[in-house]
């Protein structure tokens, strides 16, 4: 994808999430949208035969948060530990436990916070309506906090596609680079994206928001931002109330300096998109900074 590295300021901010004392056990109920949800609800006999239906995102989130785990299988290949969980009645999720995070992967993203970034990345994606990150929530499994993301069956990683096949999806790749700029993702590569039915899914988002060098944005300088997300981002960049709501949702997951920088990046790309009708001229590359 010819990802570039842009010059970054030296890390100076507090890299730990707000309101989180590392010496105290994490209360994962705080991430359940104000609800206390048991990790494993009691089994109940269904009154009617279960129908196969397409769940809405908030319904998928509820399933990921609360359904009983029936089986576990290690998913090898990533830096951090990942486990595929078979959930009772409703598919599978990829669980990343806090204890399985490797230290020193990024200077501004300490181990023990990657799972929070996974949830925060989905929160941003959902707020902007980009629909690139599968539903991702925080939950405990066997007493271990971590993130769990909807498993996408029958998908291929970018590494499994040839270059021409992957790069034929230019709009999807531009959409991904818009998202990665906003998240300041320092770990996007072909192995950290999935492709299914011509749609790209952004996975493995635990190394976002820190002020380490981000993946490149070369495709944004050579074409137009897709119209559907152009309108959403421009609208969000000018909506103070939506920005406040996102800031409130992120502040328990990400340090406030990183939250503020994320909001400023949304404003930056929204402003550039509006000024240049969805295009980002190469001379604007210097504006694509961390904004910390």
C-alpha cells in the first residue's frame, strides 16, 4: 500500500487512560454503555425456534458482551495473544486479553491498554458511520478483561490477495486510509485488514491513538474521498455536539490528550475535504500531522 512515515513530535503525553489507576483491578462494567452485564448469563430454554437474522450493530455488541463462551481456539500470527471464542447461539468473536499484550511495541501505547484502543477505534468508526471496523466491545472472559471483536467468517487477509486484486478496491482503501489517519494507526499492513465480498474490514487496531509514526496516506493524494464518507466526516467536523459525545465516549478508553488529537484530526480532514471537494492535494500532506 506504499504506506509512508510522517515526521512526528516526541512523545510527551501521559500514555495511560484517564480515570484508570493501574494498581487497581479494572471494572469492566464501565464500558457496557451504562449497563451492568454479567459475563455469563444463565442458560435459558428458548420458547420458539431460533431464526437466522442479520443483527444490527448494537445487537451484535450485546451478544459479544454477554453470551456464554462455548469453546476457545488460539489464533496464531499476531504480536498479542488472540483467541477465537465460540459464543452460544450467535457466532464467534476474536478475544484479545489484557494479559496477552506484549510490552514495548509502541512508546506511547503501553501494554495493558491495547484492548482499550481496540474498543476506542470501533467507537470512532461507529460515530463517523464508516462501518469498517467490526463491532468491538470490552468484556471479561474467565475473569480476564480484554476486547472482543465480531469474527468475520470466510474473509481473506490482504496478504492472501495478489497486489492487483487488492488495489482494484481503491475506494475501500481510501476509506481505510481516512480511518487510519483519524485513528493515527501505527500498525496498518496487509495482514491487518480483511476482505470479504469486495468490502475491507479494519482489524487489529490496538496500536492507535498514540503519537508514534502512523501508516501512510498516499492514496488520499491521488483520488477523491468516497462521497458517502465525505459527507459524514464533513458534517461531523462541524458538529460540536457530536464531537462532544464522541469525546465523552472515548475518555474512559484513551488519555484525554490523545482524544483531543483525534478530534482535531477529524476536523482537519473534514476541512480539507470541504475545501478541495473531497480531494487532498499533496501540498496538504504537512497538515496530516498527529495534531497533539
